[in-house]
C-alpha cells in the first residue's frame, strides 16, 4: 500500500525519445522495441503469528513499562515538590533571622 509505484519501462523510453531532438541528416534511424523490465516486487515479510502466550507476554511487558515510566515520573515530581518546600522553609527561616536582629 505504501510502496512506490514505478512506471513501466516503455513509458520511460518514450519520454526519453520525446526530449531528444530529431536527427537532421538523412541517415536511417533504427527503432528498437523497448525492453520491458520486470515489475518491482515488494520484499516478502514473514507474517507475525500471535499465540495466546505471546499475547499475554506483550500485555505484561507493556503494563510493566507503563508502571516503570509512571513511577519514574511521579518520583521526579515528588523530588521537585520536596525541593520547593525545603527552599520555602529556608526562606522563612532566613527572613525570620533577618527580622529578629532589628
């Protein structure tokens, strides 16, 4: 479906002959029949056969991947939240110390 469609070789020969200028001398021009090239074939790919065991393995692997990625993202969010809270506490303590001297 997504493979390119190639023109037949006689179409290419006709296009090439149309762009060449006509011979000006009186020498006879020999015309050859276009050689037909074999049609391009797509490479054969082996069919994928899913057995019930391999289907369960794919589902289990996908679930594990989603859980691992989710855990990493949540832990990163938690690290950012804890860092922000600790910076806020430090700011309050420093402000309290600065105001206490006055």
